[in-house]
């Protein structure tokens, strides 16, 4: 790859512009993810705010909000059994 194409490619990555793939996928630029406090594995909800404008918001897991607040209520073995049932 020549230097001019490499420089153009680097510039495109830094300006935050992205393209939609033929499968409808978009890669979120790292800087935008960092600034939004997002990371790999985060679950997002997409909603259309206006024509040409899609907003992604983090899907909050209500269990994570209370996780750890009920320590000692259940035996670890009981919890593992329930988790195995959920995975089926």
C-alpha cells in the first residue's frame, strides 16, 4: 500500500465516519466507544430518532443493579443449580 492511501485510511479512521456493510453492520470507532463508556460485550438498543439518525443506548440489566445486595440469602450450591437450569 502506498503512503498516500495509508494516510487517507488513517485519517478516515480518526474522523469518526463509518460505512454500513451489505449485512447492515457498522463498526463503532474506538474513540467514540471510549467517550461513551462502552466496551466489547455491552448490549445496545437501537432506536430511530429521526430520518438519518439512529441512537444506540446501553441495555441495563436490572439484576446487575441488585447483584450482591442479597449476599448470604442463598447457598452457593443452590445458586449453581438454578444457573444450570437457566442455561438449558
